[in-house]
């Protein structure tokens, strides 16, 4: 349909999004785009830009030279009004584009999922938290430190919103090459996530290597195993 110009690219992509939608919010967003809500917004901006362009081209095509003085005064007054209209229209278009671009990637998050990374030192209970949130055994839970070496992900539907939770390798100094790669993946996953849940336990509260580079606005620090009595 798109190749035969029956529908535009936005509508074609929204149909694909609707087919692959897993949550109610994803379905609603796909239908909204499919019904032309986004296209209307972009067409409005296109019309504004075309009008600005026509004013500029008219000014270039019709110079003010060799005209009577009375006509020149009138033209200059009209030109000032046109220039003011061009400026106002340009400012409106710029502000609307900035608003579209500065939407905190809401549409992208709804389409691909809100990313949460569970990070922290070894044996802090990250995998247990992952299993609890997933309501099933997604990750292996063990008292042995360093059990999780790769990134384990699970997709959840929370109140209609798609959420991707990642359990990561415990961050510590390690000489094991495989574990070091897992720690590198954990730090990268944390950096790419929308929200970081830093899980600590009473025996390892000094977790500065990670917290110092963490944005407090998208980080939740969780103190786990608070019932442990330190000797």
C-alpha cells in the first residue's frame, strides 16, 4: 500500500506497530498515529514553511528598484509587515519542532519499552529482586557471589506500559575474564537504561564506583538484606 502511494510511511509504520503491540498503551499509540494525528501535526508545519518560503521568494522576484516614491513607501510598509509575519511564523515552527524533539522520547519508550537495569555489587540480591518483579524464576539465585555473568532480561506489562527489566552481573574487582566482560556489560546496560535500581546490602554499602557516575534523577537505591546482623 505504501509503495503504491495508498498510505504514507507514518501510517505504514503504525500498522506494523499495531501488529506487534503487546500492551494497551502500545496499541493506543499505534492507532493514534494510524488515524493521522502525527501526520496532521507535520503537515501543519509543512504548510507554515511553504508559506514562509513563498514570502521570501516573492521578495526576491519583485525588487523595489525603479518604482515611484509613493509606491516604494507602501511596499516598504507591506514588506515590514511580511517580515514580521515571517519571523513570527518561523518562531512558531521552531518552537513546535523543539517541543516534538523534546518529548523525552516518550513515543520511543512506549514502542520499545521502558528500560530498567538492576545493578549493584555481587550477592546483593539483584536476581531475587528480578524474580520477584517478574513473578517467576527468571534468574538463578545462589549464595555464591558472581552467579550472574551475563545480562538477563524479562519483558513485563505494568499497567499497560511495556517494561524491560535487566538483571546484571555484580560489580566488583575481578580477575576472571568472563566475569570482567559481564561487569562491562552491566555498566553499559546501566548507562543505557531509563531507570537504574542500585541494590546494596549492609556488608557493602560503600558502592562509590557506580554511584558517583549515576544520575540521582533516574536512580533508586535499594538497601536489601536489612535483617542481616553484622558481627
